[in-house]
């Protein structure tokens, strides 16, 4: 199942998930991009989003307005939908209308391989190679990996620090996958100090000793975080 958390009351960009992109609300365009891969459900915090999704034939569930993160929202949605413990859940952000389906497919493949290996905790995400200039941008989250492609750390800062020269930088792509059981476990973990400092919820898993399996992909998609991003997106569909 693919679940798209959609929050109307965004503090930085209110109601951005309903912003028009080429004649479609953002959340609808994102849902349509991936709906051929699996069942898609929008986890909304407001009836207005539910109504818009219904208008376009997109399944949506109303969730609490008090969730701290999108992951907590998709967990509630999965519970409402009666998802089984071993089912895979992919968290696609509502502000990612340009997400490549190949990225989602590669993440699903990795999660299935973890299930075949009988891993107790199943969580995965994606990354791509970025240049040094992009790595300086605090809005672009960086990730450092171990030799098995598990995440060691995520940061908005430039990591690794290039003291010795020749550093390679990887940017985190904000798509996540879990088994339903692992999603429930993640949401039951205590908040981590590093999570609150960096404002990156995935650090909660690392802090508590959980592995996040990372998949390298080639991606040119971008999330819509600002009104400038929205203007760029609209130009693409003109």
C-alpha cells in the first residue's frame, strides 16, 4: 500500500497540498503518479482534502490533527485501513508530484528482499549522488552510509566534513517504506534528542539502534517546499 500523508495546516506553506499544478491539486497529481503501482490512500488531516480527493476518485482517510510527523499519520491511516503486520507500506510525500515510479519500485524491491531475509525491523529509504554545492544547502538532507548501504546518520549540515579531500556526498530522497509491524514499532519509539535538533524524524530509528536500508537511485524529481518551488512546478506543466 502507498500512503500519502497530507496536512492542510502547513506552517511554512499553508494549504500547499491543494495548490494547483497544471490543472490538478498537488496531492491528486502525486497520487495519480503512483496509483498504478499499488493501492493508494491519502491520509488527510482535514475534510477539505478528503473532499478534493473524492472529487478526483482518490481514496482518502481522515486522521488526527495532532500528529507530530507524517509517519505517525500514515500509521494511523494503516490502522484505520486494517493493514496486516507483514504488508509493506510506502510513504510518498504529498508535495512530490514529480516522483519517478522507478524510485518507488526500487524501494519496494529492497523491502521485499529484507522480508525474504527475515529481518526483524524493516525500514528503507532512498538517496542519490549530489555535488558539493548542493550538499551545502541545509534544505537538502544528506546521508552517510555504512558498507551495507544502511544509514549511519542524516543531517542538514554538510556531511561528511571534507577535511581529507575527495568526499562523496549523498542526498536523501524523502520516500520511506516499512512493514506495517515495523511502522508500528517506529511510531512507538521515544523521540530522540538528535531528531528534535535536526528536525529529521528518521534519526529516531538510528538513535534506537534500528537499521534504515538505503537504496541508491537516479532521480531528478523535487519536492515542493516553497512558493518558488511551486512556480517552478507550474512552469513545467505549462
